[in-house]
C-alpha cells in the first residue's frame, strides 16, 4: 500500500480508533505559551490531575511579553499575571520552562526547531494556529484549542478526525529577489483563505527541495492562512544538516539510528492525495496584501482587483476590507505611503530574515517619520544577529533592535500600530485590528519590508 | 460534565459576512484573562463598540430587532487564530449554535468542546435563511441534533447536517474528550510500551 508522508506519521501515532473513525492520536510534543494554557492548567487542577508525560512538554512565554527592558518586571499587571501563571504551572508540575532572559526564550515556533525539540516523524501540538511551522521538519504539527491543551496535558492524546491530504507542488526555480514569504502569499492568494480547510498539506517540488530550512519554516508557518490544518515537507539532507548538533536532537549512535528512520519519511511514489495542486516558482513576484485577510494578496507591481472581478457573494466583504484599508478597487500598490515596518514573528523572525532585511538597508537610511520594530524571533536569533554584525548595519541605517517575542504580530504588548496608520509587516495576519485597533496591515516578506523602511512607501526591492 | 444539547428552537442573529476571523470575534488584547469567564462582553468588540466604547448602532448585536440563541454567519466562519476564547466569547454572550456554510477546522473543534454546536448547511440553504431573516426578524430556526436536521420555520424547509457520531454523543450527553481519554488510559500506556522512540525528555536547562 502506497502511503503519503502524512499517513505514515499519522498511523504510527494511533492509540485507538472509534467506530465513527475518530482517532485517539498520541502526541510526542506539547508546547505551551502563556495565553492559551492557563485555563487548561486550571482544568487539570480542578480534576485533580497532573501532566501525564511532563518530559514531553515545553513552556515558553512569548505572546504577551514586552520587547524592551525584559530584565525588568513586566509593567502591565494583567500581562505579568499571565506570564507568572505559566511559570508557576511549569514549576508546580516540573515542566521545562524558558522564561524571559532564559537563553532559549523566544517565540515558541522559533524555539522548537532551533533547539531540536521539533524532530521529523513527530506529532506536535500547541494552542496556537501557527504550530503548522514545525511541519517543515517533516512532523505532523497543528494548532489546537485550550480544551485540547488540557487533554494533552492529562493524557498526551487528543481526539481527532483524520484530515484529507493535499499536495502542493512548486516546480521550477524562484527568481532573484523573491522570498519564501512571497511563495506562501502567492499560494494563499490562489487557494483563498479557506481553500485548504479540512486538508493537511504536503509541499513538494523542485523549489521546495532547494529551499533552506528557514525558508521551509516560513512556508509551513503560513499553511493555516489558507485554512489547512497544517503543512509539512519530507525531511532530507537539508533537514538533517539543520538538526545535527542542536540541543535536544539525538546524538552519537542515537543520531545515526534516528537519521536512518527519518529517511523513510516521504510520500511513496504513486501515493494518492485527496487533492493535488501545482504552481510554477518562476511565476512568483514579491507579494503584498491589500485587504484584511492573507488571501487578499497580489504581486507588488499589480493593481488591487476591480469590483467586477469579485464574485457577488464576496463583494460586501471585499468592499468592507478596502474601506478598512482606505484603498480603492483597481489602484496600484506601488508608491503607497507606509508609517510602520515590523520585521519579526514566527513567520519571518529568524536569522535569514534579518540578513535579508540588512542586505537592503545597508548603506541606506531609515525613511524619516517611519517607525520600525525589528524583533528577533528568539534570544538565539538575537545573539546571532550580533555575532554576524548585522546589528551594526541596522544601527548605522538608523534602526534599533528590540528583544524577542510575538510583538506587533498580534499587538498584545505595547507594540501597537495606531488607528488608520499603515504598517508593512512580515507577520502572518492582516485581519482588522490585528496590529492594534484600526491599524492597517500590509503583509510582505523581509525584502519588501526593508524597501518600505528606507523609502517610506511600497517599493519593489528589485528596483533599489 | 457540560450542558447537554438536543433540540433548539430560536430566532437568529444574522451576520452575512464571509471569512469572519477569530480576531474579530475576540481581539487579542482581550485574551489576557486566566479564566474562561467574561469574554461574552467583548464578543465582536471592535465591530460592536467604537474607540470610546459606545455601541455602534449599525452592528447587528446592537439592534434590538435581532436576538436569539443562534448566530447565522457567512462562509469560513472562525478562521485564523486557534484561540478558544472565540468559542468562550460566543457562548458567554448566550449563543448555543452557529450556522454557516463552512467553518474553520480549529474553531469547529473548539466550539464542540464547549457545547456550542457548529451547523454546516449548503450555501443555498444559508442564503435562503439570510433572506428569511431579512424579511422577518422573528424567523425561527429549529436545530434537532439527535435527528441532525435544521429547519427554517419561515419556509418549512429542512436540511440534514453532518456531525461525527462521537462528537454528537458528547454534545447530547454533555460529556467531553477528557472523560473519554481518562477512561482509556491503559491503551495509552500500552501504546507507549509498543512504540520505541528516541529519547524525548526536555529540560529547563
């Protein structure tokens, strides 16, 4: 029987199957952050339970943390209570905890891969939809709600329906100046924001095989933005090279054993997917969004769609989105003024993103009047930025580096874009109010963000 | 043990927008609580209230004409963030069911884990339902979970809806997954003993 990568991993984790097909799925790794876990721990205590397998759980505060003065107590008492609650829960139950100032602190989806906590063949969950990120290493990783966090704490299992499978094949090679973020925004624009709902996606094809590990993390991260339960990429030499020597990755003889097992993690030739989609990498331009969901994206040189190109049922939502953004149908995006730039998040907060941003701003100056928040995805990324001298390039161009966290991606801390202002953001969502009440978000990759940061407007980075 | 769900007849609140994401249902700045209570007050916060906290008269929750236990929404309801706070906000406000032509996966699971029934209907049934409500705000809808049917009382038309047998059983009897999983613990331990795995222990170091 030919099997897909997804099926191989899924079947290995079935504890039990109910008559109606519902699967009791074993979970190898649970990541907890401070926002979606307190009610789960409270529920656990109410039932008089303890975590069933504490060694499989890692707790990292990231959503609510300030990106300045992390050595001082968090000023906002409500945020501080949430972070303290996570620390207390981790301490009481003997769970790994990487708090602020800890060398492994950062955004949980950056921390997991970079420490080798996320490994091929695993099942991984977290109360966060961008858990799909970890699929880049060849794992089944998906976001869950707080009730499911509680289930996983209590039993290391959750009850799930097996999703359908989809393979998205990206043939050919990317053109210069096009990033992994552009690949994802291009795919989502074509699939629409709900187009992969009910599916688990495997990314394949020449352009995916050529992608670095960090680029793969960016692509899998955004799977949820087309509704997919998760995204994954078969592990290969790129994956093994990335993982070898990382803190929690297997070592010595264990490493060799694991690597041999991981080499069987691929979709068999002739395995059948419920849906197959093909795209061509050469067709992709740097992308920007113009609306209020990540599916509303276009090539940076294109115009916003005209009203008559939108199907009738979607016109109310389309016009509502443009009204919120202060844009008109048919307008070009190039040249639109930009007030804020955010580089960071679990989508684009890794070292390659900072290298890309620095490559554009080097020798230029931050546009006057523009506010830029450059937020590393983790302490380790921050350290590497300094080690490579990228911080000096940024400082010379008028930028300042902040401390790690989710930051302006969802604006739970002080990093909020004011109402009516435009932000070019390397994060994952441009929903109304996502970056602050009334904030207007244009999603893009790190090169487009850098071009906006030095020109103060939407600019094709290839023309600089 | 949670509330049980069997048959519900109620008027509806219409929200004919597509792709309503969980950031609209409950904005991130209201996620700082450590309990499940109080989220209903901020349901659809930025559509419901202006910057100074005054109700926006144009938004459906501020129009006394529309009330009831059932929210009827456009396709792809609950997309985006996995925050279960969205389900808590909807139940906290008083809704017991949401009807749409399709739901985002995580939201759907979160709803059912909180006794909130997501009912998937055909796009045709949905647009007819919106038309009925527009013509008469008093239009009643009957959801019969044991029979898996939904009836628009204005037109008398019914449609069957899908739900998996396990989840239906949980909702009808007010049980949750943890009750089931805890009763199944021996199977989990047996699974662990059979599956050899590299060392996965994590530490705080």
